């Protein structure tokens, strides 16, 4: 049953479309990631979803109640929907505990104490409760920001690239911890990012947004193995155009390296990566440069090599 419904949302700025006929239906407790490059309409979409931005067309509904935009509501926004940005928006002169408790200033004191204690434990912040934001790492500050948003138990959590300012190790750890926690509390979550890897670490359901339009939606396997466009295919890896075959492409890991038979080329560059060497191979036919994975780490720069593949791995992408 649909819990959170976005119906034909459109928004333009100075006659330039930021969002075009966007629709999405989410069940209660569902996770989804929205991936798109800068300027694809991600942040605009989240602000409309939260009732903080006026759309030109379309409607937003939460559990049977229409979410009104600032033109129709005196005080913009809803406690049921919380939007988290990459900027933490913490009070610098308040402790971790005080920041988390702030949205509950007018609530029963016993409830506030119990609720804050629960979140401190869930986010691993008990030992940091008396610290100020400046005394925390970026990952810890983001935990406090998310805990603060969750303290009033919202029904929907919107994450607007909240991990982009963190280093890789902090980011991966926080995404893993947050994913486990949100599954437990059954909050509906929409996570937007430009980084597909981040999206797939939080949820397997992904929607691809480009220039304000949905171009594909599905799980990671569907998007990787059956992309509908070159843009979607390139989100997962580089793609190699097969000579003399229009719109036919191969991924680097779908190409086999052989000492004879196949498409001839020679290695012009080799980079050591964790699980394989990434080779750049210049084809004799046409001079195109292919990127190919070498898991055996056998081939060196200047080596002559033949390229083979299984036909079912070929992706036909017209756009």
C-alpha cells in the first residue's frame, strides 16, 4: 500500500526545467536512493517532498494527507518529514545531548530524557554526550544531526548528500551503521547522492535522475546488467565501444585477455587496483582506447594482447 506519494511534480527556475513530471510511490518503511549529477534536480525534489519548496505542478501525499507547499501553509515544513543536509546545522554552544534534545523542548521531560538516551545509545554517542560539535569528527557531527532529526520520530527521512564532506572511511562506516539503524526503526528513507557507490551501500533500490527526469529505476543488478542508456551504464563502470558495431558496448570486466585470437591491441597504461590491474589498451583497428580489467595482473605496458568476449555481455545502448 502506498504511504508516500509524489504525483507528476514539475518545477522550473527562470523558464529552465529543474524537475519534469516526477512521480514516485513508496511504502511505509521503504528505502530508496536517487542518484544524479549536479543540477539534475535532486535537491529541488527533496525540498518539494518536505513541503519547503513551491512546485509548479503536481502533488505530494503522506499517508492520505496532502503535503502543502509554502504558498498554502503559513509555516513551511512538517514534523513528519525531516530533511538532512550535508551541512550539519548544529548549535555550536550546545552539547551533543542538548542538540539532540532541542526539538523536544516543549515535550514532557521524562519522555525527552528517555528518547534522547535511546538515540545516544543507537548512534553510539553516549561517551560524547557532553562534548560540543567542534570537539567531534565529521562523522560524529553527522550522527548528531541525524539523531536530532529522528528525535521527534518522523515518518519520513530525506537525506540530501549528507556524507559528501566525510572522508571515505568515515563515510562507509556511517552509511553501514545508519543503514542498520534505519531498518530497525522502520522509517521511510529517501537518500539522494551523485555517488552510486554510496547509494548502493545504503539500499539496493535506486532511481536514476537526469536533467529533472527519471531515466531508470530498479535494483543494482537490473541497472548494471540492463541499463537503458549510456549514462546509466557509465555510472557503474567505463564502457568500451566495439569497432564497426553501432551502439554496442562492453564493460571492462566482460572482456577476456588472450595471447591469440580476437581483437588485437597493445597495453598503453596499467594501474594497480585492489582486485585487479586496470589496463588501457589501444586497439589496432581504429586506434580506440579500451579499459579492461586484468585480474591475473599478467600484462604490462607495451604488451600485445587479444580481446575476446561473450556475445550476451554486449550492451546495445542507443543514447
